[in-house]
């Protein structure tokens, strides 16, 4: 049996199946990237709920795996060289899973890098900007009298959605007919804008025919339906 005792996080969240990939997450837009990818790929894994509402990412146990104190993170007992690998940052995890399995990433070198650039587009733009918009529009930012922060993130979010709308024109997915980690990286964030942040009207999202078609198709995939609720919310 695989021994994961060298990783302190397993003391707080024990592995019932230490031979399986361990997922430490919460169903946020960043968290569901990895659970959806794992469901698409189909490799055995064991999810652990890290309750961000109780600040569990800031416990010594979790910080031993991710010093940045954010979900998701993984512990793969069968990493490179058949040795356990701990990994954080959702983009890095998506790339690792795709390369480990040969799935969700084109094999052609040029298309591979094109896919990766769209994952970086999500990591550097969509995630940070949409998250800030949510703060200033739905959460504590509503109490700030100066509306310039909200306007800044609204305008940038609309611009990013416009980039995505243009990219999807005439394409089923970000990479044409290939469903990839680029799509998976963005689905949860675009869904959150409409469903959780309730910012669809603010951003005129109804006018984005390509984005809405893509979002509906992506969320309808069985792996997405399952992955959006892994681990289940408490």
C-alpha cells in the first residue's frame, strides 16, 4: 500500500485510498476546474473538502501542501518516477493531469501551446478580474461609496468576455473541435458571473451568443455536472 505519511496534510485529512490521487478542494470556480478535469479523464481520485468558510486553508496542515493557502491542491501517489507529487495552483494541476494522461491537451506541439496560452489567459485575466468584480458587485464592495473600483472591474470583465466571444466565433470549443483544459479552466468562472455573482445584466451577457452557447454545452457535459459538486458543499 502507498505510504503518504510523509505529507502532513494526510494527518488532518487521512487518505482512505492512498493509492489514488488525493484532491483537496472546495467547489469554487478554481476548485471545480480540477474536479471537472478529473471526471473527464476518469482516473481514480479521492476528494477531501477543505472548508474555506472555516479558513481551513490557513491551517498548518494545509499550508504544508500549499504555502499560498488556496484551494485546489493535489497529492498524486503515482507522480513522475512513480514517486508522490504534491502540486498546487489550478492551472499547473490542469496541465499536469493533461500531460500525465494524454487527454484534454492536443498532441500537436503548436496546438498544445495555443491551448496553454488560453489557460494562462484565464489564470491571468478571467480569474482575478471576475473575482474582483464579484467582491465589488455582490459582496463587501457594495458598501464602498467610490464606484470606480466596480467600474474598473466591470469594464475589464466585459472586455475579457469580448475576447472570449470573438475566439468562440465559428468554434465549438476554445480549440475548435477539441475540448481541452482551456475550456475547463473558464467554465466555472463564466458560470459564476451569471449564477453566483448575478452579474449577467451588469455585463450584458445575454448579448454574447457564442459565450452562452459554449457555456451551456460545457456545463451539460456529464463530467461537468458531477465535477461542479465535488467535493459536496457542507
